[in-house]
C-alpha cells in the first residue's frame, strides 16, 4: 500500500484524493469475488472516512498492514453476501476483520475494517465452518491453538 497516500488520507480533508490501491487479489479472494487474479483492491476516501469515524481504534498501522493481514497464514477467508469476501486475521493481540466487496464493474473495495475479541473470532470461525463458507483455512499453529478444532 502506498503509505504516503495513506498518510494524506489521515492528514484530513483537502482535495478529495483518488482511491489507494491497497494490494492485488490472490487466487482465493479472486474466486470468491468473481474477478481475475491480480485485480487491484482499492481503499476509497469515503470508505476510509467511514471506517475511521465508526471504529476509532483502527489506526494508521492497521491500514498499513492490510496486505500482510490478508495474505497471512494466520487469517481465514470466507464467502460473504453479494460478491463480498470476509477476511479474519487471527492475531493474539489484535484480531481484525476486513470486508471486501466487488462492484458490477469488477472493481474491488475495502468496505470495512474492525477489531474483534477472540470470542468473536471463535464464533465467526465456527459459523463459517458450519456453513461451509471457508475458502482458505488457518495455517499457523497459533491460530489453531486459539480456535476450536473441528
């Protein structure tokens, strides 16, 4: 992610900037959203503003770590509604939930980012497994220790 553009978002209103390219999709996310592998994922100023107003605990560091959180083996990806993907990053200290949505023009945007408690991570994981919506499962030992075994 372009951290200079992200810093400009944090600096406050001015000229409304164009969306930042956060990263490009991998195979699993592309399959869920129905787009080509390598499609850019954008963070628009509108969604950035909504996220920072609604979730005051989300900081520059979380936005800067989006790509890492999504590609991490400590995250699981599940199918959402209406061409959306739900990525849950299982970090022992700061679990995050990231929601992506594809438009009709096959543009992908970060819709929401928010923190979770570990109890919420467990509940989301159990429900996604029960409903068979998990596309990429956890691959780290830490995550397997925290979440229930099935």
